């Protein structure tokens, strides 16, 4: 698995064989509030990203807060895109459209299945996917990333 594309700084996750992660996110950071997620390639142009929503992500209706879902999906574009074969580099999100299909349940892992639709020579990356909890589809999404030059 070492030859598979993966995000910069990612390493094999010790608790989930066959998956990569960035380890436990730093407390007090935005990523820390979103929580840990793991990722892996799933065939050419495909990847899976798994998130572990907990009680800190619940809304007043008892479901996963929509803002937490949007944050997860934005991070999925980067981790999943890289695992799906997106070129390495520094990217920014240009757009992300999300469809809320069914409520997300807290304390149930959520998987995002990501497809690398295309990548241009100019650094535009197009991705699509959907989120599932068990067999139930909860969200659909598309996103566009743009590779930018590192600041000097």
C-alpha cells in the first residue's frame, strides 16, 4: 500500500489496518472540532474517507449538525481526492455543492465515497461522491479544487 497516493503527512493508521490518517487532530483547532477521520484508495480514481461523528457534532434535533457535515465533506475533497489519484500540491476549494438526502446519525461512522472526475493541466480538480452510514446514503456532493503556488 505504500505506493498508493495519499495526502502529505499521512501515515498508516495504527488502529485501522489498510487505512491512512493524520493521527489525532490537535485539540482547540477547527480540525480538532471536526474529529479524526481515516482514508484509503479504493481502485483507480476512487477513495473512501471515514469519519467518526460523536455527541459533539449533534444538532438540537438529535442529528449530525449540517455545518459538521459540510466541514467533513470539504476535508473529504482533499484527503479523498489525493487518495483517488489527484496530483500532489497545495489546493483550495473553489466550490462544493452538497445535497442533504437523509439525516446523519451521531456515534455511527460515516463514509464518503469519492470519485476523481477529472484534473486539468491548469490545476483544476473535479470530484464527486456520496456519504453513507451503513447501507443508507445520507449526502451527495460535488466539488472543485484549484492547485495554487506555495507562497514564498
